[in-house]
């Protein structure tokens, strides 16, 4: 059974930092591409950051220079370090695990991040 368990969300003031974690089980983590997405009320889910099995990274334009994605294959965990948080970063953040061959695409349950002004 595949599980992606996010943690680390919460309430923070603008300018503050949070680190999200996503612990994966039931997948071959080291060969899986991982990502963080977010969805704010009334908006579509959007990519925040992604890291491939080869550790290539990409970021959404709105978080470049402020957020950093990383992975620890020994712990089957992906992290999202979020600095200089803004109120517009407020959203539910979801962890994603994806692989093309064999094909699978899994989502975590989400963790709320709220940034107060």
C-alpha cells in the first residue's frame, strides 16, 4: 500500500520559514520523481517544486529563490524548505510521487500552510 504522509505545515508570519516533509512508503522511492504542489481556495492546483530521481529540480516561478526542494533516499523523504513566506503562499500543500515506467502517480493528503500578514 502506497502512503505519502506530509508534515510540517502550520501558521507562520510573513517573512518566516517552514519546512515540509513527505515520507513515502510502498514505492521504489529512489527511482521516483517527487514533487510539491499547492492549491489555494478557488484556485487550481499548481506546481511548487519537483525533484527527479536524478535530483534535477524545477520550481514554480512564484517561489524561485525562496523555496528549496530536496530528497533523502535513505529516509524515503522529500522536503520543501520555504523561506521568506508571503501571504500568497497560503494553500494546502500536496506531495506527489510519479514515475513513467512503470507508470504510477500518487498524492498525499495535504498539509495546510497559512501565512499571516
